């Protein structure tokens, strides 16, 4: 049986993912720099992070309560699987962070009496993943005590540059590490090993600037050396000039400062509201500027989703839907920042909308093609030929008619329109699309060109192995559903594909594989295998669809095209076959 849970395993991406085509009259964006090859975050991470709501007062009990709520809400089954503990879990004294016998931060036992490993075990037992937090450098207390570096003859004073202090938001008093000194990499390695032993699946390294590239590289090496798959995230407000470096070394990077407004009534601006509309709209330009750098293995992080607790969070319902739409179109990580124990039903429907999740998880960062005052239009073209277009009114007063021409989106001829928020197909339009939007409102559509030349054959209308089902429980599919075959060698789906003349034709199979294990298939035409053991690797979630395209020989008349599973895992979920 398939599961909706997003699986971000340590597997290599073997299928190329198409980037959006340039709109007519516009030059194509440069391809992204080489991504981290750690095999992680092939799709943007999804989950919850403690900073926005819990802020400076995390405890073991609070973390468990949020994990319980995430699992119970149904959002876990939509792909929200990370539970990330942010800053202020540490214990401090007058000289900064207290440290263990090897100079690493000590966890505050009053806040986490059972320890971090026990917390990670609790979260893992719920089918979730555990995230943790650190900043660059070495603690002053480690240097003062001259603690040994685990497994080496070196000590803290051998590697610390005490003339410079690193940025830190809590206990401060962090010295730079001199990576030219023996023992420096080994110190970071020992810290990473500790995290791996505790069961960390996601690590955020905060306070990172361009001057910290040696630290970023050291942590990348250290995390790899643990042998544990740990998604690696950088924060915050990183320099776009170094984007190729961030992409090479990490799996995500914060493109701006905090999305929180720090305007609540509690200490340090804590409490509701958590954010405001200005904090969200400021992300539009940074998302446009950073767009070329997003892709499988590395993502532009727009910061936490401020959705979950209704209007009190600081945004109207329209603004929260626009917030979700921009994050989805930008392929940003979706890390909820609200109080999951007090989820609002409207917001659960926003966060759990599988069509929006599929837009986020398709692995394509959209481009901005209209930027006129409060009117914005964003566009991405998927490998199957469909287009996803988001229209926004970012203003705070007055309705706006927001329009996009098909030439701006690179669409020829008429296109069938589906509203992705509601799921309703609204008909076929030609030339352009317009929507009257309230202040802060968005419209997100899928446009399928009618004259693109491709002919689609839905899997649910094909012939398939006995025991297969036509399902519709995972969003993002075409037609009325997709085919879920039995998990067995020989499970197949077979299409009848007519051709007016004999010759080679291009076919595209759209599929989803929410596991980390490949589900290869033999592809045959008229009984002859033309692509043996073709790879259909993990797509990151059952709501994330990808394409396999190949050229096959067709005869004049009717042809049978069959995809047959070659392992006991069976076939992936199959949505359709397109013939070019």
C-alpha cells in the first residue's frame, strides 16, 4: 500500500527534472549551480519548526506536544514529517554556553530532562523526523577550560581564533574556528557524530554569513562522515552572491531575515501576532531573485509558514492562502511555525491541500512574469506540458484585476483551466486569463494547452493487472485518478496508442513513487521490450509526480504500450501516458 508521507531518503536523483521554460520574449534563466550530492532533500522539506511560536522557551514537553499534534492532525500523512527544535535548548552561564567534556554545547537538563536522544526517539516512534540547531564556532567555555577534542591529541585552544567572535543569538561568546589548524575539522566531526548518535535527521546551522563558508564546508564534511542521512539547512539572510556555494554545500538556505514580526505582547515580541503581511510580501522579490538556484537537492528557504492559528497569527485568510501559494510556487521548504496544538480548521485545509503540496513538491521553482505594483504573476511549466500560474493582489486595499497573456506564459492556443485551490475545472480559455482579486488574495491555476500536439492517455482508462485500483487519494494527478498496481513482479499497465503512420514517437509516462526504493519497469511496444528495467526512482512523496520520457517505434494503426514492474515492489503509481 502506498503512503502520502514524504520520504526524503539518501537516494541519488537519476531522472532529470525539467526547469520552467522562459516566457515568450524573455531569456531563459541560467540553470542552477551544481547541487549538493549528499542525496537528500530531492524535494523541499516539510514539517514544523519551534522558533515562530515556542520561541525562546522550548521544553521536552512542548516538543512532544507539537509532535503529537502534527501526527494527529493528518498533516503528517500529507508529507509534513520534520519536527525541528530550534535555538534556546542549551544551558548558559556568565561566560556563554556551558559545554560537555569535549567542548560541545550542553543541553539544559531543566528543559530536556530526558535528553535529546530520548526526544528524538519519541518523535521517530510517531513516524516523524527530528531536527536540531547549531551555530558556527567554538564556545568560550570550551576554550577557557581547554577541553580535549574527542579522539584526537588536540584541544580547544589549538583551533580557536580568540580575536574574533561568531554571531550567536543566545549565549553569545562563540569564537571563530581556524580551519587551518589540526583538530578543527575533527572538532566539528565530533559534534556531528553526537548529533547523529542522538538521531538527528535535519540540522539547521544559523547565523551564517559569507565569512562562514569554511564552517559550512566543515559541517558538510562532518555530516557526511557520520553515515546518517541528515538534511543540512543554512540560516539566515544569506548573500545571493554566494548562492552557488550554498547550493553546492547544503540542502536549503534562508534567503532573507526572519519572517516573524516580533510584535507580540510577550517578552522579546513573542506571542500573537507572529507575523504581518509586509513580512510575507517582502519575500516576492527575493523569491524572484533567487529562483535560478532552486532545484533537487537544494532549495531557497523563504522561512517558516505562518499558517495554522487563524487570523490571530497576523494574516487574513486570503493572505494566508497567498502565503502558501508563494511558498508552493517558489519550491520553498514548508516548515510550519504555528502552534499545532491549536490548529484552525481553515488553516488545516490550507496546509493540507494536496494540489498545493504537489505544486511545491514538483521540484520546479516558478519565475515571476508580471510585476506591476500590487499585481504579480508567477509561472512554471511542468515536464508533462501543463503550466501552473499564480496571480496575486499583494495590496492592502482595493480589488485588482490581475491578468496574464498566454504569450507571457509561453502557451500556444487555448488551454483548459483548473483552479488548484478548489480543484474545479473552469473551462477552456484562449489568449489570456484574468481574475478579480481582493486585497491579499491569490488565484492559482493549472493550464493545460489544448493544441500542444501531445495526446494524453489516462492510466485509469488503460488495461492493468488484476488487483490494481484506480485511486484519487494523492493530489496532483490528471484526469479522474491514477493506477495503483499490486506490489509484485509483473504488475503492469497497458495503453492502446494509435498512430496514423509508422515511425518513432516520443512518449512520456507520469508517475509518483513516494518511497526511497526504485520501482523499475520494462517498457514494451507491441510485445517487444524497448526499454528494459527503466528506472522509476523515488519522487519524494506520493503527491509528487515526475516524468520518464523516451522514444519508441510505433506501427501504423493500434499499438500496445505496456509498463511492467520488474521487482517485488511493483510499479509506481501511474497517472498517464502522453504521446508527442
